[in-house]
C-alpha cells in the first residue's frame, strides 16, 4: 500500500476467531479511535519515564514522539504499524552528558545519534540488511542490550549526599529508590503483583498501573507538590531546547545507535511474524524513519525514539494491526503534548515512584539481552560467545572509564566496543587457526549470523 487509506475489515465491528486486522485495514472509526487511544496508554508509562529520569520535559518528549510516529508511518508507506516512544538506551548517555555539560549538549548527542541511524537506514535500504546480521549477531546484540540495562543499576538505587548540620551528619537522597524507600517499595510491589494478577492488556500495562498506585501512595504521604500544575496553562507549546555539540560526549551516544538498529530490526520481524507478511523490504525505511524522528527530537529537546514492545503487546491482544490506530495514537499524543498543565502533572511524579519503577525497568532491559541469547540459541560452550558476553558485561556494570584528552568513554561505550572487537577478532582467529567451535554453516550457528528477533527500548 503506497497511499494513506484503509479498507474496512469485515463488518467493521468484530474480528473473527483466528483472524487479524491487517495494516491496510481498519475497523469502524469509533473502534479504531478506541484502539488508538489504548496504544497511547500502552506507551505512556515508559515514554514518560525517560524524560522524568533524565530531567527532560515530558511534554516536549511526547510532542516529538507524536511527530516521529507520523513520519514513521509515512516513510514506511503506511505498511508497518508502530509507535515511536522514548528509548531507554538514551538514559545513561543523557544523564552523563547533562551532569557534565548540560542539557543542550545531551540534546546535541541525541541529534547526532539520529543522523547516524538515518544514514544506516539509507544504506540498509539500498544494500540490504544482511550486513547488520553479520556485524551484529545475537551474541553481540544481546550483550549490548544487557550491559546498557545493568549499567543503569546504580541510578535505580539512587545517590545521596552527606552534610554536617548542628554537629550531626545528615544524609539527603534526592533520586532513586533511596529517596523514598516506602513509596518505591509500594511501586515495585504493585508492578510485580499486577503482572501476575491480571490477564490481557491490564497485565501488559503493569508498569503504568504500578506507577499510578505508587503515585497515590506518595500523595497520601505528602510527597507530591501540585504547585506547578496549578500555575501551568491549559494550552501552549512545549518547551524547546536548542542543541549544542561537544565531541567529548559523543562517545556516550554512539553505542545507542547499535541498540536502535537491533530494536527496529526486531520490530519489523515481530510484526511480520504476527501478520504473516514479509516486511523485510521495510527494514531500511524503518531505520531511516526512526533516525529522522530521533534527529527531530534532538533539534528541539525531546528524548530519542524507538519502536515500542508495549504496542506490540496491544496488537497481539487485540489482533488489530491497522496503521489507522497509530495515526489516532499520534494525534492523541500531539494534543496532550500541547497542554502545559498535563506536562506539569506528569512532572509531579516523585522520585520514590521512579525509583521503584526503574528498579524493574533497568533489570528488564538487562534480561532482554539474555532473552536474545535464548531465542537465538546462543551456545555458551563456545569460548568465543562466552568471552564476547563476559568481558563487556563487567565493563558495563563496573562502568569502566577511559579518558583520552577531552574525550571520555564510559561503560556503555567501552562495553559495546569490546563486544564487537572481541567477537569478530576471536571468531576470525579461531577460523584461521581451525579452533572454531561453531557449526559448519556460520549462517545457522548459535550466536552466529542469525538476526536477533526482539523489540525492546
């Protein structure tokens, strides 16, 4: 389908057992609008957590995620259903860049990341995606995703400062789990329980539900300040930030490109598997579209974007893959982003709630890396695979740092580089020396060149 437009599926009211609503179909508009708004709810919690954790404006991030989603649908010719929300892979580099150089430099890093991803998308569209599978086999992509999540573990716990007041040492914690342990525990426990207590869409929205429960608990304990909400207007443009550039921090952002590539490729394959369609020809378009969306976010102060697993869950639950629902979701998000009062309300979520939620989220990112290994049957009896995972994970978790003049490379950047160098160096030496333990056909080798099928952010 090369133009915007959808044929009505059946009677437009029901989906027969075993049937699906294809991307170029839709249900009746009232039902499509309802499903589209459900997609907004699905992406809501995760999309807002990133700006809240990094200090970005939630309204600005939502604004650019809506614009990015529209661009994604147009560039993929309305054939690939997806919502572009905030990518968790940006949390660590944004936090580090903001702490050392300020928010505008972090925004510049996002912009450059988007441009690099867009260029990769163009190359894939022209040359095919096979080279991605060769450069980034599952053992490498799984390791990179895992080390990003585990590198963030100290952020979930939080940082505290000590000062002497009236001769006594007073500890003050302003972020993470330690900022408000009771609220954080309630939030985390709620997420865990909702995940197993409820089926369908409510279970899939466990993080959002847990955040709401934690927020109510924080309100009861007097941890929420509504002053900014009362002062904010109902309508207005979000706050934009002009990007600036510093080569010293770009090393923090470059590894994120590899994660975004893996996420987008995984999204294309996931939708293809669920709809029974071959969508490989859209891989380059998807990468290019996400690259442009991230670039635009960097232009104005939004967080970088990626395809969302939460929305895959909604499609799996409803069996509706219509891109019409995503146009509705983008329109809804755009309207919400134009209300400063709404943005101010989101910004009132206290540190304890975020500490509880991020304890789960960062751990999930780490385990998503392990899931890539499991799904692709990575063989850890092969020392090449074992070493490729072992060394970078320690580098990422311990946050190794290498300062080179004005440049500083930290755990995620060094761990990503280590995963790529170790895998390809060891694999090629092993083949040359005849010590390789991979099967005869590299294309089918566990941890070899099969693409990783996953969709995490």
